[in-house]
C-alpha cells in the first residue's frame, strides 16, 4: 500500500467526526464544514501536498467558525471618510432604526389608505415630507440615484437627444458612468463644449427637433480649477423654457441643507429655484438616510414617472420608506444635528480631540502599543463636497514587531473590525468618524489583535 493510499484510508469517517465535534455548531453547519474540509484534504493528499492529518480538527473548527459567522458585520469606521461607500455610507439615526424595527416586525399600511379603507399608494407615504424639504411640486423615491438617473432618461428621453457638457460626463464608484447609463436608457447622448469649458452657446447650437432634455450633472468626486467655465442652472433654464425642453439636474449627493463650508454646493431647493424641472439625488449620502434615489420637481413630470411600468421595478420597500420618513421628519423638525452624517461633518475640532485623548488614555498602557495624537484632514466622501477637507485628530498607532499593514489587517479581522487608514507609513485612527461608544470596542479589538491567538491566525 502506498503512502497516499495509507493516508487516505486513515481519514476519519464523517459520522466519527460528527460525534467528536458535537455541539460545536448546528448540525447542518457541522456536516457541511466536515465534508468540505475532508474533500479538500483528500485532494491535497492525491496531489502530494499533504503528509499527515495532524491539523484536521483545527481545519474543521476554523471552517465551522467561518460558516457560522455573519458575513455582514458592524465595523468601526476610523478612516475619516464620513460617507464611506465601502463601509455602508450613511449610519442612520437611532430613532429611525427603532421606527423601522417596529414596521418590520408588524403589519403596516404600506399600500392601504386607512381613511378610505381601500388600496393606497406607497408613494404617498413620504410625498408630503419630500416636497417640503426639496421644494418640488411633487416627489417620488426609487431604489438609488443610479436608478433615478436611468428612470428619468428612460421615461422622458428614450430614443431622443439629451444634451450634456463634456465636463460632466463623470464616472463615480463602481465604474458607474453617465454615458453608459444614458446608452442603457435608450437616450441619445449629445456632448457639448470641451472638458474644461462649456458655454451657453454650445447648448443652444446643439438643440434639434429631436432634443428631449438638457441634463446637468454634479461632478461628484472631483472638481476643476484654472481655465474653466460652465453654465449654471439659471441660464440653462432660460434656454430650456425657450425651446420647451426639460431641464434635469443630477445632484448626486442628496444635499438638503446648505453646507456653510462649501457654499458652491447647491441643495434640491436651490436647484429647483434656479429652474431645474427635475432634481435627483442619493438618500444615503449628504441626505443622511437609507439607500434611495429621491426625485423631485414638476408635478406633470413626476406623474409621468409614477405611471411608467419601471416605477414598480425600482420601487422601495417598507423598511426603506420607514427609515426615509423618520429622517425626513428630523429635517422638518429642525433636528439635523440628530442625523449622524451631518453631525460628523459639522463636529468641531475640540470635540474630536477630546475623543482622541480618551482613546489614547486607554491604549497607551497596553503592552506592545505606541500611540500619539496627530492633527490631519478628513474627507466627506461618497462623491460629495469634493473640495472640502475637514480638520481632524487621529491616533497614530504602532505595535511592537508588527508592520502597520499587519496591525491594520489584524484589526480588520477582529470580532468587531476596526478599519483605519495608512498614511506615510503609519496606521491612523481618525476620530472624526469614531463615536464615543466605540472607544471601548476599539480597545477590545486591539487586545484581540495583539493576542497570541491572533498571531497564530496571521
């Protein structure tokens, strides 16, 4: 008998391993972990990559842990990027979450008019609040702003021309490109001007009998300086009125309240006052709510969107609507400080420094850790307020016998992952995006990251 055959014969039976590992996990997970590991071990033996079975139990236990753990986890955002797309964008206000929990656990009047005792429309649930905060005659909500852009172009411009400045043919995260979404909608792209300069005459010359709308797009995650020129909504509105065209502004970031540190950024209300017929933006960026695409503007245009079959395809569910309503109420009640994104963006430096000092006190006596407070700059993120940099304080941390990449990796793989940023060869934990209640979580994650068990995992 060959060495391979002998080793294959010595692999325990599934039933034997089930008995030894009983209680480690629910039976379906236990069976799956054992079978997956045994299949891999057999393959390694056949390929000559394995000489013994000493680590078999630990392999199965690690697989059980992986299969049993949640894939979507709470993460401590210490990156300093407030609207962090990779980390779930906008954290929601606690009372909005409580409201959504009540709706999720029970029946609700999602599409039932309680007054008339008849079928109602989910679109009516937030319409009044949306029109109030956006200034639109009417408003609807869809699944996200990419969906909103596609929806508007599909319904109002399919087979017809849409005029847009070359300087606004943007690409944002996830390779989402305006020209691609326009092509998918069936609209015909008409580029005007140059990358850095577009004048009103460029739009006027491009208008034909087949033109449906003029589109202006927020530049999202970049800005241009120097020898540049662009046309504002007021001038575009004049041209659109003269030619009986729709003027559509993709605001992107969903800004509702004017941001003092970025006066050039316009809100939904600003855009509508300046003449935009339709404005769309994200619910989970500067709006500070759930993932959604908010569309506001002229009642007749919104009505066309409501009646289109795509409205059902792109509609949001009861959880999103309950979260959206709760956040909208905070705006209406003048409580924007209770919206986490807006609070983090406006927090003063001293408050952030105080939080950094609190974490420093808890970490500085931990064996193997060296840390200090440093001043730095944070970012709004999410393709919002691209010019704005926010003063912040970070904890600069290093660990004995670990590179900054190794330490960052261990923190990311802790029970409560902590995600910082590496800058100039150092790991920084930016306190602008860390909450007070997360300080002790970070300390526990450091203890876990520096433990011998974590070392073995690494």
